[in-house]
C-alpha cells in the first residue's frame, strides 16, 4: 500500500497508509478525534479533509493526486 502525507489540525505532518482507518491514524499521530456512535450517524467525528467533510469513524485515508491531505476539525473538538 502507498503512503500519503497528512497535515493534522495541530500543524504537524505524518505519513499514513492509504486505506487505513482515520481514527487509528489520528490516534497514532496523537490527535484525538471526538467520537459518538462509531457508526456514522451522529456526526461527532466529522473532519474536513482537503475542505470536504467526512465522518472519520466510517472513512479511510484516501489517495490524493497531490500526495498530501489536510485535516481540520469540522466541529468543535471540545463539545
């Protein structure tokens, strides 16, 4: 599998494997993504991925033509 550079909300960048689980990738990078239902229905885990909102609990790290992804929190991470 290929890897991709991911810039996290705190500004640091890690190399992640394309197809890996977002919650596991974030935990490995030391980034806490809030969770709720873990089934994709509540929206607590929404992240912005290069400007597109995805639910981290049911999404995987996608490939990117640029070889880079930028992650931001779509909701307040402290709610």
